[in-house]
C-alpha cells in the first residue's frame, strides 16, 4: 500500500474546536487577575478556589468579547444564553464542576471565510479554565508514572471561549488555514492574545476519513495537544494517513481521544482504562441568563475593530503592498498600528518603504529581543524619519540598516545617529568619479570583457565593478549616483 | 416500571457512587439501594405527572445580565490559603498521583 | 423558660448608654454556662471575641459614637455561615477545623450594625435534616423538653434563642430549616423572599432554594434582624436590588380587611397532629376577629412539592458538595492515587444523610434519568408557582401549620428517611416558589410543646407578612 493509494481512496473530514483565553483583566467569575506567568497560587480568591460559601459573578468584558466575535463572524445571537454545571472530579478544578455554556450558548451558527472558502462555525460559548498541575517524579513531568502532582489555581476561572466548527474542513492544509484565519481574526478583534505556546489558544481536531465518493461520515478521533499551528497541520496529516491505512487494511477506527506527540510526529491513544464520564449537566443556579440586549449589542458594535480580511484588502490597496506583507503585519499584535503611525509621519518615501523596514528589521529585532511592539525603543515617527533619509539620498540602504540597528537599540533618532557617526552618504560626482576611474584602471581586464561580452557577461562584469567601487568608497556612496557615473564611463 | 421491581439496582447505586466519588462500604451500598428505591418510589408521583407545555423553573426569581465590571480586586494571601491545604509543597497543593487524563 | 430581653430593648439601652454591652453579654454567657452542656446549641462559643466586641461597643458609646441598630445585641450564627478566622464546620467532619478567610455578607452586616456574635450553632450536617440529629458533633436538645429534638436543620440557632443563649440568631432555610425548628422551639423564624438576603458566605446546600433568615423571640425582633441583613449584594448574582422595607414601621397595622386563605393541602396533610390543625384554625379565627376574612384555598400541586424538592435539592447538593475532596482544605484521608483519596475522604467525612442525598442527586442528574427526575421536578416547580399566583389573586396572605407535629423524640424518625422528610411538607412549597414565609408560635399542645403557625405571602410582601404575624403573636399572648 502506498501513500498515493491511501490519499486517492480516502477523503478526510475535519472539525476543529478552538479554545481561546479571553483578553480580560480579570477572571470569568471573580476579580482575580487573568495573567500568565504569575507566582503559583497568587491570583486566587474564595470564588476561584471554590471555597465553601463563595458565589460567581459574570465578567461583563468576557460577555462583550464573545459578542464581538459573534458580530464579526455573523453569528446568530440567541435571545438568551445560560451557564450549566459540567460535573466531574479532577484536582485542577476547584469545585469539581466546570461552569460552562451547554445547550444555550452565547453565539450560534457563524461562519468564517478561509482562502475564499466559507467554513461554518457551529457555536461559540463561554466557560472557565481549570488550574494547572505539575507532575513530579517518574516520567519527566508527564502525568503517567509521576509520583505526585502539584496544583496551581492561578488559571482556574480564567475566561475561555470555545469555538466549534462544523465538519467543513477537508484537508490538513485547510485546517491550518482555518486556524490561521481564526487566530488573526481573534487577534484583530482584541478577543484574545492567541499565544499557542502560552496556552492562550488551544486547538483540538475531530478527524475522520471516508471513501472518496461517499457521504456518510466515518468514525472520528479527537486529537489533542497540538502546540502550534504547524503541529495542527502535521498532526492531522498523520491522523488522516493512520486512519486511511487502517481502513485499507480492513481494520476499524476506534472513537477515542489521541494525543499528538510533537517529538515523535505521531498520535497516540490516551486511554489507559475506559472511565465512564457522565457530566450530569444542569443549569447553574448561582448565575442568571445573559441577554444580548440592543444596548449591549450597540456597545459591542461601537468598539468593533476592523476584521483581518477587510483590513488586509485595505492595506494592500492603500499602501501598495503584497497580500503576504499585509499578513505578516497583521500577525504581530500592534505592528499595523505602529506602521500606520509611521506612515502618518512620512515626509519622503512611500508607505511600502515603511512596511519593508517594519516587516524586516523591526520584526527581526522583536523576534531576537522577545519583546512586544510596545517595547520597541524606536518611535513610529523615527522610522518615518529613517525612510525619509533614504528617500532623500542622505544615506543608502546599507547605512540605513546600521542606523536602524542603533536606533532600535538606543532609541536615538536616526538623523542624530547619522550625524554622530558621520554616515551621510557621498553624492559628490567628482569624488565618486575619481573613485570609479581608479577602479576601472585597476580592473582593466574586466572592462575589456564587459565591452566584448553579451548581455549576461555585461551584467556580471558591471555588478563586479559596481561592487569594487562601493567597497572603495567604504559603503558610503550614493548608489544611484555611483551607478549613473559608472554607466557613463562604460558607455 | 412494573410494580414490585426495585426502582434502582445495586449496580446503579455503585455507578452513582463512582460518579460521586464515594468509597462506600458493602453495607452502605446495601442500605442505600433500599433507601433510594423508597425515595424514588415517592418521586414517581412527580415523574408520572403530565407536564407537557410546562416550562421548567431553575431560578425562583427572574433576573438577567447580572454582570461585574472587569476590574481586578485583591485576592487572598497565599500563605493563608496554603495553610488550609491538607498538603502543600512548593507553593502548590500537593495531591497523590493522578491516574486518568482530564476528560 | 428564661429568654433574653428583646433585642430592640437591648440595642436602645446600649445606644443610650443606659446598659453596657458587656453586661448584656455576660448575662447571656451565664445562661450558656448554665445550660449549654445539656442543650448543645453551639459548635463554638466565642466568649473572648464576643467580650472584645462588647467592650469596643461600650467604648464607642462612651466616645459618643453610635454602634448601630443592633448595638450590643448577642447574636448566634448557624455554623454554615462563614466567619473570618473562626472555624465554620457545617457540623461535618469534612470541614472540621477549617477557618474561612472571609466573612459572609450577612456577618459583615451584623458586625457593622453593632451585633455581638456569641457563637456558631449546631445544625444537621450541611443543613440536611429536620431534627439536628444529623450533626457530626451530636444532636441539639429542645430547651422545652431535652428528650425531644429542636427541629432542623437550624436546630442550634432555634434552641439558642429559645434558651436565652442569644437574643437573635441567623439560620438558613432550604426546605423549612428556619421555620420548622422555630415552631418546635417556640420562637419566631422567617424565610424572606429568595434574593433579598445575600447568600455570599452561606455554605451552599441547594443554591436555588437556600435563603438566610432571622430567629427571634418576637415578630418585632425578627423584623429588626431581617432589616439589618436585607439588601443587594454585588457578590451574589441572584441578589435583587430591592430597597429595605420598613417592616417594623407597619408592624401594628392590623389585619382589618385582609383576605387570609388556609391552605387545605398543608393543613389536612397526612400525619398532621389534630392539635396542630386546631391551633391553626384557632389562629385563623383570631385573625377573623381582628377584621380579616378567612377562607380555605387549594394549592393542588403542592402535594407534589415534597417529591420535587427531594429531587431538586439533592441534585444541586450533589454538585455543591463535590468540592469537598481533600485537596484544598478540610479533611483528607490518604490514598496512593487522587481518585481513591477523594473517595476515601468523602466516605469518611460525610455522614449517612449527606451521602444519601449526594447519591440521590447524582442519580437524578445522571444520563437517562435527568428528564424523568430533575427536569420533571423543575416543571412541577412551575406548577407550584402557578398555584400560588392563582391563590394570591383571591388572598393577601396564606396560613398553614409550620410543621405537622410538635417536637418529636430523638430517634423517632431516623430509621426512615421518608418519615423525616415529611416534617418539611408544609414549608417546602415556599422554597420552591421563592416566596417568603414566617413561623409564629401559637400556644402549646397537650404535651406542653410549642406549635407554630405559618404565614405565607407573595414575593416581596414581607411588610404584609410581618403585620399578619404580629397580629397572630398579639392574639396568642
């Protein structure tokens, strides 16, 4: 059996469940801070610790953020949503029930456009996160074989929005694109900071395959523990292949939950022994229904940011940049606003120049430093200044890189760095002409070959001579003036 | 349910005990099977009622949109919290090993 | 029976500087010293804390400050109300030794009003019971006859007021747990409208039914205490923003022209003691003499109330009590893995009645039974609400016994859970509907034991309900 047979005989059907932590200041039902990385058990109170006698009160911002996604993805807003208790015992869950929306969620039946194809979203609902367990002894931090576990309840009660798609996804690649688009949308809307590595976005996939040409859904498995968008695609690719091979071999697929193992590149069944779950859902008596009133919806719409799809289209046309560049910008929180501010301060140069510097040097700096856009020492109007210095010919691109590196490091204005380092580029035709003449004399062979050669040879030799001249001028030459003078002499 | 047939079986009691995380003794299971059957017999009155078109009441009062502003409030002191823990270690609550994955 | 002087008289005297709070307290502590060993009303007596509070109140008065409307009044708290730094046990082994890091909202309000908290009172474990026999720390005895139960679950609170250990007490009422012990101990006990008193800090039994309410030796004192704890609380989502009514201001308004309905199903109920039915009829007659019109009224669905209640309350309880698992606070019984630790802890920490209700509730919510039991019970709840609505078209208030019998002997009903559950048959409908109800003493039966009459009123009609209760109180004396 070859891979080709498998993929031509079997069609995957995929549904995705995406959990995101909402970008609120506090938890879903109490005033404890919703923050990542705090000292263990420091963001806790009677409510999120489930102490006897405590009662939940719903966070207004969490409701608004859920409704914001609802408005953006054209969900139906049911006349009311309610919370249920999902009852099961687990030590990271302080009340031993999870307060979650069940049969009356806040958002129903939305959709999102992914690379021109619409994917239907079944529902989005609010629920509380659990605490976090650390497994000690035995298998290197893993639950199996651990001696005991240590629980931190800082995350318990953090607001989650679970977004469940219809099985409208038919390839691992499309699953990746869906998660990418949904992530960009959530980020743009300010609903979540969607950091998969910090767990503020978690993706589970329901995967099944069916014989090509049939319509009945096959038995599905649920894949968990995918820690990046790339691993979503890899895990689903693996699982499709696994299921198709089993079926080709006449075996059956078991409905189960499987863990993606990133290091080994495979999924593995999680169940050691079958435990019966019966969540005994019933309406949470300590909370009252949420009604999306006209007033509440109007408030949500008034604060609604632009969606990525629309925003990308606008940036591509306004700034004359590529779709790819627009995606890169939107992928980094705050970067588009930063560029927008820089474009607004431009005196010389184009928005596209700003975008190129921002998505190149500035982004590289962010990645190296591990900071956010708010930590960048270079003010947006200083970036505009740098673009202006290049456009006016004061410095060339090579010098600009050096200046930018210094400004990103120190926060000094680019013009000041140029002055301090004496970096203004040489545009004087006499000085440049003399340098070129010296280069041509020293490389007379090359000049001969240039004159005798075809276009390809001419291009190569010109490049060589240009490089020699640039080096002779220690990189300070105004490139376009230098090129013009060289071409005049080469005839 | 036919007359005379017990309304709840011993196996169902054992299953409920598992869901409720109660390590019942055999005697307790025995007694509960009898007690619950009696109570459920009484509850059968309710089950038999025709309640077509009667909506359930889950809250005695009708309130909606009781919301809290998203403003942080001071929580509890960690030392005080962990002092109540049966076992604490490394500023966390210590529990014996967990056998099953979270559902 | 030695009872405390009225709370309003104590507060007036302390505020006016005529009496010292510490002297009032010492009188009460002396009564506790005299009879507590026999009665066992308290899980904890807070002598030192109470003395410090009383001294602070006296100091405030000396400095010309007003300590508040309950200045120097000794108050007892049911031991399911959280008190910061003071053990709060629910009379359960599973919470033994646990000290809450916060005060319940009602406790905060009592402190702000100048009350002196004398102790935490005994109850049926997690408020599940009607006799206080289900306490893990031993039963409370009825001060009128120590061979009999005080009722429950707030038996300790009722007994503490009846024995003069405290001037006032707070209890919680999920199916009658304030009113039934009030009736059996011969004091006044009220369950206000659901949502009027914050539940924040009340350890939950059944969240959609639980309400906190007052115990007192008079209707006036019960009104005073209810006025103090009433009011919206942003920490309780089911708390309603309703201005505090002036219950005391209209207390003596009389019943002339009021329409009173005697609830047939709650008065002719199976197992009712004839002397109890006669007492209620006598109370009705007294109201008639004062100008009320009295007639009989039927609440046909109320006969299903008991069954519906014994599905809803255990279902909610099974979930509310899941948190006692040996991980974060309270008892732990060690075991090699966490699930076994949870199960062993819960088996050792909970008493028989609590386990019975957890099991019943778990079963009623489980797959395949939810619709037949839990959902159906919630529909019956709607039917009961509708019955009340119809009754209140014709009547201003309703009247019934509080409990079908006077105080019974220890062990009389412990072997048959259903017999015990039947003690709540008259009180449960008000919990299911969320409406207020109050129990007022109406004399004693042949055995000399107190009988209570119950006044039921529509939601938020507490001023009217207290007025009628006051008229009964006056007629009874």
